[in-house]
């Protein structure tokens, strides 16, 4: 796995408070990382440091091999960032907002209109280009803000609580957009307290607590040829590991429940299930482990800090 | 086009606003022509008055608001994510936010030049009106007006940026305060000082008798350069470039030289020797120490780290990371030492000058010690648990120490007690040097205690 974002020994202090304490994280290109943790854990600070908006007191952050604090302007051409509390220029139209952002982010004038159209289409605002930003609803404003963040076709998109304040329909649209961006190869780093939201599109989960990395694990394979699966048996069975074979990487067995990385393809998964049942295993449940994101998070939060599990 | 400028142009100019400004100004100019007792002179007065209102009362406010509104409306982070250079952002903001005010000001300037150059304007009218110089002086006056307006707007923008850096957490930056700073710079200082130069016709600078026109223009351009440089440096800091504090030191040298040149005549007349030539820059640098301290962002974490470097005698690194006020303080130390060393060689012949020169070393040492005490006090307040109003509280303490305490000492009937609080009582050498030395030591002790107490609250003693 190539480390697209490499955070090395980053420490960030606010007066009297250490927000990030010797944090080291490596995020793969094309992954969708859910950045989670309790309030005040250091999520926003970490995002702002990666976005080269704040400079840590110690450590180094590289994005696509570029030291973001040594080259903040270049780094900004690679990434988009949507803060928790964002603003828009209300008197400008959607087209002007996007066009101005594209110009500010160094998009060539001849490509600008095309990028504006693409970004507007990505966030579903293609039919509102001449509408003023101040006239948009909360959900549409959020879309425009995301559109501004990706108008220059960034390779990394950092979103801080993007679903906050959105109605269920807008959240669903946001999930669809995240999946589309991930499908386009954009690396996403998303923080949210709504884990059910994140599990729809996240491939990895990064848990931060008290300014330290508590856990960093795959929750779904980003390439979608592999997925994190669980199987629940009626009773523990020692044959499970052998029966899974190469289809059961990183197997973790907890009594009758096992968690492993297996095929994402539904047909391959069906064949695997047949194999288990055919061998006489009494399978109670079988499926993607995605739904357990919240449970995994809570479990990790209650356990002692273990640090980044990625090399 | 500069994206920042373009955004402002989109916001500032609508078809309606494009029409309203010439209509309003045209009506005002017509009124001046039709109702004034001396029509053309009244029109000239009105054009200049409206120019002043548009540029200094509106333009400076717009310049300050261009950054404050970004912070208030939550758009500043997106701006900081820009790929534009600090220079592009700076001039885009300065000219973009004030573009509509300049639109009106350009019409005022055109009307003003029309009055000045129209054949109807008689020599008698020119003689009557202070605002209508001859044809040769007119371009210089107009250029001076433009440069001063830009300088005031840049000063307001710089002030707003400095406050944005200091008060980012609570978003509580007062546009009015920044507007006021721009007004002070443009109206009180430059408009009056440069106006006075132009009225005088000639300027004595370091003994050279110079035509006031070119000298004023060069001075106005220099001050515009410094104002814009301050915007540029603050913008670079906002965009996360590392900035070095050399600009403040360079500005101190410029101001000292510019001021010494103008004071040259008086200093020569006073009969003093070399000491006043060093004392005047010392005063300038000492005042700039306070200005730099109050305007600079006090990042507690970086300040603590820097003070720890000094305590650990890692002087090279401490010098590299030194804030501007520390660099200026070092300059003031050098100048104070120069005053002390130069005194025995001074050949002051006048009585008053001789008295001042004789006591200059004690006053310089006393002033430096008071400066050290004040810096330790201000740092201590800013590093306190609740530093939100650090500078404001510090200024209140300084006012107590420099105004109320000396008045109280005087009221007690012993004038020598004043030396405890002010560096201006040269006859009381022991008190005037000993008192600030003790106070400075006490404040440094307080600061050291505060640093060690705060460091203990962070993991690893906050040493990373």
C-alpha cells in the first residue's frame, strides 16, 4: 500500500493543551478514511495540519511525497478541504463561486469552464449555476462548498463533519457523492460523529483519542475486490480457518464469530458460503462487517491505546 | 485577472451601483458650482472633501473589512487554501475591496484636476485656495493624495490582519479599530505632514535644501511601501510561510533616518554633539518595540518554546525564531550602549544640550531597564491562564505604572520618588537605574515561574 498521506511524529499544542501527541499515520492512495474519536480528540487539528492550515510544533506531514508545510501553495493544488464551519460568498452565483475557486487554485483559464461544469455536476448543482449562493438551502450550500473543494480535481479531499446539519436525503446524496469520488480515485479523509454515515463509504477507520492514534484499521478494502466479512456459527468450529483458506485473510476469531478479509464479489462470496455450509458448518449469519463500525469504534475506544497499526 | 480582485469586482460592481456613483457625485458637483460664492474654488473644495470621505472614511473601512468579514463569514480558511501567492492575495484584497470607493474617488480627482487646469481658474483663485496649487504643483498634489489614500487603506488592512492573527479564536476583530488606525495614518500623519511640506515649498533634510514636491512624493511612496510590506508579511504568515522579523528592524532604520534628516536643523541649532543623533533613533526603536509587541500574534506555545531556548542558551536558534519585538529590543540595547559610550566624547557646547548629554547614559540605561520590565510584564500577562485580553490588561498595568504611580509619587511631595517609575529624572541616578533594574528582575522572575508552571501541565513537560 502506498502512503499517500504520511504523518510523522506530529505534535501540536494549544496553550496548556496537547492536541496531537506524536501522531504517526500513513493513509493509502484511493482510500476513504473515516477519522473518528470523541470531541476534543484532535481530529480537526490533524485535518488542519494535513491541509497546511496549521503548522505543528514538531513532526512532518507529506501528501503525495510533498512536505505540506514546506510547500503549502503546491500542497493546496493537490487537496481540497471543507471545514466544519464553512462560509460562502452569498452575493456570488454558483458559477462565480466555483469559477473563482478554480482560479484561486490555479486551474488554467481554458480549463476553468469545464472544471466548473464537472464540479457542479458532481455535486448536483448543474441546474443552479446562475443562482446566488445566499439563496441556496443548507444542503445545497453544503454541496456547493464541497464542489468548491473539488473544482480543481484534487487528489485528496479532507472533509470535517460534512454531514452535520443535513437532512436524511441530503446525507444520502452525500454518501453517493463520496462513493463516486472514491470510485474516481480521490483519497478521502472524512471526520464525522455519524458512524452509520461513514460506514457507507469508508474503507478505513482512524480512531484518535486524547491526541493519539488509538487504532487505524481497514473496514473495507478500497479496491472493492476484497471486503471485511464476518461469519457467525452456531458454535465455535476449529475447521473454519482451513475452510476459508485464501479467502480468509487476517482472520480474527472470537468464539463463534469470525472476522476476516474475503472476496467483495457477491458470486465469490456465495461460493464461499456454500463451501462452509457444504462442509457441515452451522452458519447463523454471514455478511460484510461494515455494519459493525460503530461497535468496533466503541470497543476500541474502551480499550487501551495501541497506536497506528499501519506501517 | 487576479482571482481575489475579480471576486471583489463581481461583488462591488452591479449595473445599479455603476450608475448611482456618477449620479450622486454629479449632483454634488453641480450643487457646488451653482450655490458656492466662488464657484470653481467651492467645486475644488468639494471634490477634495468627497475624495477624503470616499478614500479615508470608506476606503479604509472597506480595506479593513475585506479580511475581517472573511473571518466572520467563515471563508478565510478556504482563502488560505488558495494556490495564489501572498503578493497576489495582498494587492487583490487591497485594490479589490476598495474598488468601488476608488471608482468614485477617480471621478473626484478628475473634477479636481479639471478645476485646476481649466483656463477659468485665475491666479487670484489659486492664491485664495490652499487646495489649488499652480500647474506644476498639481500633479504632485494629486499623486500625493492617491499615495496617501493607498497608504491609509494598506495600514487599515495591515491592522486588521494583525488583529485577525491575534484574535482568530473568538473572531472578535473590530473593523472600527482598524478603520481608526487607517484614518490616523492617512489623515493625521500624512495628510497634515505632507500638506505642511507642500505648503512650505522647501524641505531641509540632512542639511540639503530639497524641493518639497519630489521629497513629499518620495516620502509618501516610501510609507506606502512600508504599509504594503506589512500587509504582505502578515499575508505570508497567514498562508503559513515562515517570516523573519527583519522588516521591523529595517522600518526602524528607515524611520530613524527619515526623522533624523528632518530633525537635522534642530539638532544642529541645539548645539548638541553626537549623543542626540543616537538618542533619537533609540527613542524610535524603543517605541517600535511596544508597537511590534502589541501588533504581533502572541502564540503562547511558540513563545514558551522560544523562551526555553534562551534559558537553555541555544542562542543561534533563539535568534532565528526571535519575534520582531525581541529583535528591536536588541537594537535598543545596542543604541543605549552607543549613547553611554559616546557621551564622554561628546562636544556639546550649549548649556541645555550639555546637561542632557551629561545625563544621557543614566537615562538610556534606565529606559532600557524599564523597557525590559515592560516586556516581561506584557509577556507574563499574555502567557497567563486567560490570555484573551492579554495586551489590553498589559496596557492598563503600564498606564498605572507610567501615569498614576508617578502622579502619586509627586503628590507625596518628594520629586525623587518619580524616578522609581520614570526614566526621566537624571539627577537621581541610583534610583533611576536601581529601581527599574529591581522591577525588571521581579518581572523576569514572575515570567520564569509562569513558564515552569505551564510546562508541567503538558506531556513531557511540553519540551517537544
